[in-house]
């Protein structure tokens, strides 16, 4: 793995760890006094915020696009359901992944990661991993070389009005256990298909 600095300097990098679900990796390079962007805690992003996305689309070098956040908490975009993304219309193209998403205060609020596009080019629907989620993954990669996630071992479905009525619930609240993964924690704890969490 080679890291290319803005100056054009090439540095050999050591892979410390990576996470397939968030598409994040931690690299280590032998260099001193590299500029960094301070990590801000408790940043709150909301729909309508103006954002700037920086990346390397089509190998053009640092490219900045501007847009607004359409939604926060988008999920169901990857092979896991627990990841929640920022959706924005800043143009994201191939090569933008891994680039930062900034707010207008110059704070990193996310890591650009994906687009939805029938053609493979930007159609104004891009996604970014929120900075706080990325920081959790990065901390685990630095500490363990991998991410460690808990899991319940169930498949669930949303409780609709009709389902709530058939289950005798006063309102559609919670989640219905539709399947128990054999040998998983929920199975060992005695949870059953049809339980409501």
C-alpha cells in the first residue's frame, strides 16, 4: 500500500486493520509532522446542512464538491442493517470513497463511502459514514486490528398496524423476531420465533 501526500511524496504504508462493513482501514506510515484535522466530538448534522466532499474522483487529484444533507440515519445500504449514513447531494463519483465530508466550519462530519446510481456516475445521491461511527471503527482497528461487534443472532421485522393488532399489542412498537439463528446468543438465551422485542 502506497500513500501519496499532497506534495507528491510517496510513503510505504502498513495496514493496521480494515473493516469490510464500513469499508474503512487504518494505515500507518513512517513520517513526522504530518498535518491532521482535529477530531470534533458531539457534532450534530441535520438535513439541510451545507457540506463539502473531498476526494479523488477518476484519479483527478483533490476535487471538492458541494451539496446539502438530504437525510441522516439512512440504513439498509450495505450488507448490514445497523449502519446509518448521511445522505447528501454533493457529487460523489468513483474515487471519492474514503474522502472527508466537511461542514462549513471545516469540521469532518463523515467519510464518503457510496453512491446510488443506475449509470455508475453521480446522480446526486451519495452517502457518508458519520464521523462518530467512523471514529468507533478506527479506534477498534487501532487497538485490535479488527472491529468487534456484538450480535443477537436474530432476524427481525418491523411491526405494522396489522401485525400489532394480530399480536394483541396496543400500538405498533418494537420488533418481531422472525427467525432465530441456530447456536447464536438469542438461541442460547431461549428466545423464540414470534417474540416481540
